[in-house]
């Protein structure tokens, strides 16, 4: 039997080489790397899930951790060391209460329209509030609802998950967690429930349709002439 294994599967040497390849791919990228991208570059017969799980364990107690963000992977500073990294840096502008409310509604109710956000909040939502969240890269236009008027739907982004340390949107805290953190009043109305967050898939839901070029231009995502406005 060779060092690379036999018919039963890859051997230790092949697995070690696969880990080195995956580690290098994630380390070299400025953005989270998709698991599919990694899998395409690993030797044949290697299970990418096993490789990433091994690397997660390897970096679990290091100064940087390998974290999963949806189906992507990235190295991030260990949570307990982030203070040392950011100490002395200029504090980022804090979100207003309105922006936090809107972001929370989008996260828990997505895909959601602006009218639905306003219905939940009970007040109008200014364009500036959504612009702040768009500029932060935490929310995005998803598509158009298949209803009269075809309102634009809004959802969170992978950057939102990355910033708040979430693997997927379902990792958002539930009612008990929010109450335990003191973020909900002890006098909660009977029957009050927090909706179960949906997965923020790239695929549209059945009641959404994709944005076309005219939509993108109207929303400021496409410049006149057909180029994306970066």
C-alpha cells in the first residue's frame, strides 16, 4: 500500500497535502472562499468537509480561527483577541436606532420589502437609513416581489454574517437568548414571538423574481450603459 492510501481512501500524506492546499487557498484570499472553489482544487477522492473540519480543529486555540460563513471559509482573529487588534483604531460610526431597527427587521424577516419594514416599525423608513446599511455592505436588493407594484425585496449579505460572527442567518439569537442578554424587556406581551430567520440564499424564493438591467439602473446598481456601479 502506498503512502497515499489504497482503494479504501486517501492516506495520511494525501490528507495532509489537501489540508495544506485548502489552508493556502483561504489564507491567500482577501474574501471568504467558497467550499466549492476549494473542493475543485483538492486531489481527487478528498472529502473537502473532512479537510475543513480538521483545519478548524487545528486553529481552534490559535490567535486566528478558521470560520465558516454560509458555504464559504475565512480566517478571522480569535474573538477574545479582537480587542488587542482594534485597540487604538478610530471607532467606527455607530448605527442610529432607526438603522439598527431596520437591520434587525431585514435579518429576521427577509426577504422583506420597504413597505413591510415600515408596517412592522409603524413609521416611515428614510432612504438614508437604507443607504447607510447598503454602504456598510450588510444588506442588498434581492429581487422583486410577485405582487402588484413589484416592490423590491431586501435581504442581508455574507458580509453581514461575517461582521457579526454568524455562520448562517439561522444563528441569529432567539427569544430566550435575547431575553437572557437583557435585550428584551421583562414585560413581553403574551404570545410574543421572534420569527425564525430564513436562510439568506442567493436563490430567490417562489414569490420573488430577479432584477433586470432596468431595475439595477433604477436602484443605482447599474450605470447607464450597462456597467455595474462599483
